[in-house]
C-alpha cells in the first residue's frame, strides 16, 4: 500500500499559525502552550514562512535579539519548501535528510493543509516495519499459505 502524507501521516490537524507581525516572545509562548516545535507564518491565507525552535534559538537568543521586538518576519524561514498531500512519507524523509529539516508544511496549491514532523514520519516508518514483519512471519510460518 502506498501511503500518502494526507491522510496517512497527518489528518485533521489543528493548524498553528502566526502572522508576520507577532513577536518572538508571543510565538514562543504559543509554541509552549500548544506543545509544538514549529509554527507556520501566513499573510492572509498564504503561507509565507515557518518558524522552528531552531530559528528561535539561532535568530533570537544566540543573535542577542530582543524577543519583545523581534517579529515573525525577522526570524522566519521565508518561502519554505512544502509537501503536497499526495507526496509519500519516503519523499518527505528524503527532502528532510537532504535539506536538514525536521518540519515541513503541507500545502495543496495555495491551501495550507498542515505540518509534517520527522516524528510523524518516524511513527509511520515504525508502523510499516511492523506490517512488513507480520507479512514475513505469515509467509515463513505458513499463515495464509496459498491465499492471495
């Protein structure tokens, strides 16, 4: 079975979105409250950026910037790479490895669908390994022998 980002990895996600004018402090509080490591930045309905914990660390804390005056626009990764809902987990993992990402927004044209994390993909990978192991055991030990 070929799994897709939607609905196999993410579905019915609550989108955590900030505006370009929100301060780093407010964004950090939101991330803490929602227990997320990344948020999407929008202008109207369009995705314009992403902010991760890593962005907060490098572009605010390590850079010595004031979190009360630094805005999302100052610290976001603008025009981020995205996934499409029909992309596969393997495609997502490949992009994350090649570009050193841990989060990728998912868009369908201009519509923001969600966010995929490396943790989400790890869970699917483990599920696929378990299914593969069950199939191999069934083959080796004769379960369903001669069917299919």
